[in-house]
C-alpha cells in the first residue's frame, strides 16, 4: 500500500517551510525555500511555495492527500481559491487549499480546539476560532495597526529617543540606536531608519526589550504600552465570543516567544477581565496546522483520486 501523507506550508515574508506528515501526524520530512509573501511578489511567492512542495514530493514514493498553504499577504491579495488553483497547477494538480499564514498558525497553536492565537512578530494579529467561525482583531499592517509587534516596538522606541534628543534629556534608547546605526548623533538615525525594510525595523525590538529587562525607564514604557495595546486587542477578540467563551489563548511570534516581560504584562491585563484565560506559547511550527485542518475545501483544484 502506498504511503499516504499530507503537506503543510508556512509561507512567510522571509522564507517558506514545507513539512510532510503521515496521516497520524508524524513528521516525514521538510524543505526550506524562499519567501512566499504573495502581496510583495505574487509570482515569486507562488513559485517558492511550489518549489518546496515539489522538493518534498520528490522525496517520497507515496500518495500526497492534500496540501495546505498558509500564505503571508493572502488577505491583501484575496481570491484564495485562485491562489490555491495556481499552486495546485504547479504541484501535479494535488488537492490544495490556500489560507492566511495567521489561520495556519491558529490551527497549529490550538491543535484543532476553539480559542485564540495571538501573533506578534514583525506584525501582529488576534485570530479566534469558535464553532467554525473566525474572529479577527487587528492585522492591519504597520501603518494602521500591528500593535505590540516588533515593528511597533521599534518605531515607538525610535520616537521616544528622538523626543528625548530634541528635549536634550537622557534616554538610554539614544545610545542604543546610535550604536545600532553606527552614527555619532541621534538625528543621523532618522534617514537610515526610513531606508530599512519592515523586518529590519522589527529586528531592533530585541534590543529595546533587553534595555527594558535591565530596568531602563524609557524602554520599559515602550514595552508596557505596546503590551497594553496587544492586551486590548485580545480582550476585544474575547468579547466577540459567544458564551460559553473558549479561554485557550496561544501566543506565537518572536516578540511573544522571547519577551517574558511582554507576555506577563499581557496576561495580567487580560486576566483582569477574563480570569479563566489559559495562556500557552505555541511551538511556532505552523506547517503542522495541516494536521488539524477540518475543512473539506480542497475541491476546486484537483484530478487527484484516492487509492
């Protein structure tokens, strides 16, 4: 009997990861490739997703039952069925489903249960699931949203440093930024900051977090306020649930996975209103979400036959 397996793809802004699992959820193998963020580069993203899937297909003598691709930028591009059809056409017409990368993370973080997944990395979003219905809060990008994200933390810290520079007051964020940018004065950071890409900006948040952990007042203010904004979004999402409300909340993304102060502040504020909230940190292996996908919506794209 041919090996039956499924493939999950986590297609993000920096790279794409495809992982094959047998039908019991055991990992069989994985492949890594280029970015799959299709709103930035549609054709390039689709090709990178197809390449990592095809790399896995070449590894196994078996029958791939389905491919679930969680894709950054899909909510911007829209038309998920067409995206899935395009991917399917490049991977031997296998049954394919395209969803947002945040929904894929939701499936993985909650392992098929109802509840919420909060992502805070370069960007941020709250996604909830109750009785098959999705609830989203935030996720509007770095200009209109992304509260509590690495990008938002870095921008808030930069504003704090620039304000202190203008006021000629002490602020440990000033030497932090001048060192990171390799300049003498804070007002030289401005032009360099505007030339950075979003992931580069977000990457500076770890330095802000370290300063906050050391007890610095200005860095702590930044972290506390961004934690408050993200906690606010979580509470808004929980408010939308019907009673009885699922209280399982998984946290993922570099900001939440690596910043204990941020997590603690968020959990405390949420539990002030919802004391039964249960927080956990997701392992971030979001391609694993294919194991828990209960959708049958792979129907458009295939000449595949079970055998």
